[in-house]
C-alpha cells in the first residue's frame, strides 16, 4: 500500500518541484518556497530536517514522475505488441520520444539528481528506490516480451534494463557541444542496437 504523505508535506514537495522546473536546487531559498506555498516556516521544519532534505524530496518526486511516465509507455507497448515488428516499431517511437532534443532539460534534471545524490546517503537511498523501481519494471517487461516470443533470450534482463536507461540518459553528452550530431543519426543507431540485441532470434 502506498505511503500516505501529510498534505502539508505534499504541498511543500509539490511547490519545490515546480520551482525546480525553471531553477537549479542551489537557486531556491526557503523564503521563496514558503511564500509560494503559503506554508509557515514552522510547518516546513516539522516535516523536513532542513532545506536540503526538502530539495531532495522534490527531486525524487520529479524523478518518480518521470519513472511513472516511462513505465506506463512501455507497459502499453509490450501489452499491444503481437510480433517482433510491432515491438520494434513501438520501440522506435519510444526512442524518438525519450531522445527528442525537446526533452534535454529532463535528461539534465535526471543527471543532476543522480550527481546531487553522490554525497548524501539519505538522497541516494530515496533516489535508489525510484531507480530500482524503473529497472525492475523494465526487467518485468523484458520477461513478458520474452514469454510472448518477441524478445531475445540470450542476454541478462537486468543488463538490458540498465543499457536502455544508459543510452536514454547518455544522449545528453552531445547536447552542449558546439556542433551536436544529427538526432536522426542517433535514432537510427539505437534502432540498430535494439533490433540486433533485443529482438534477435
């Protein structure tokens, strides 16, 4: 059963997550969160040890929302695919959706959350729960596709799940260079990897 979050705590997280849409964590102050949310400082410190914990919770909430969207898209894809060709066509669409330059900010936010967790065991644990949820969901979907006979069986499902996440996030290494690659070249390369590794007979 999902853990029930106190409404005040939920509002503080929601407000901070919205501020993170346009600001870096280091650019957000307690007073701005309080003014925007209408919640008192006493209430904030009743629910959170400090500003850092609230910022971590908001980043985890954003990460979890991204995980939920990804899982929903992939569940629909695997459930509706009847053949390898159906699955490949669907995965091509997912690649183009997740790798679109328009989602650059989302990739940066994910990478920033991972980097920010490096020196905070508390943040690592919370973010790790969401990351594990995504990896486990991908493993389940790989196994479901294998049971339908439309996914290769000759690779470790966890390694495959991690690879999918790595190439999705890895697109960002080319996004800040002076002359980035043609996105279509990237899409075509991923299509070939997917076809040769995941959908091989």
